[in-house]
C-alpha cells in the first residue's frame, strides 16, 4: 500500500499545508452542501446573539460550543456521504445506513444546541 506523499511533511510546512486543506474543505462544504450553508447561517445568527444575552461567560462558551459542534458534525457527515458516494452511487442498505447514521449525528448536535441554549437561558 502506498502512503500519501504529504505524510512526510513535518513542522510548519505540515501546519501550513493543513491550513490550506482545511480552507479547501470549508469551501467545498459551503459550495456543495445545502445543510452546511444553512448551519453556517444559523451559527452566524446565534453566535453574535450570545454576546447580547445576559449569561455568564461559561454559559456563553457552552452556547457557542454547541453551535460550533453542529458545524463540526455536519462537516464529518458531509465527508462520510462524499466517501460513500465515491465508492458507489448505487442504492445499498449499508450506504443508506451510513448516511442515516451521519444524519442522526447532526440531528443530535442540533438537539444539543436547543438543550444547551434552553438551560443557559
């Protein structure tokens, strides 16, 4: 099995490359994933709102973290779906299961936002 030629990079070169790979990932998710765009809008509304609400710093941090968790889970779900589609676009029970489980993870993260914000407020 051949390893990636980028695995040998270390130090600042690796960090620099990782930054650009991450930016490419954000751009791809925003361009191709409707759900990610919707969740970015949600984050763009809720995160600034948290600074105007009368909550403690810890409460605010929890509120912001819960919103960012949704974005993280959605990015992972989008990567999973892209990988499944890369293997085959045919309908298969295991592909459906993988995609449904990823979707469930996003749903749990969204429920977490509702619970955290409700408890803090």
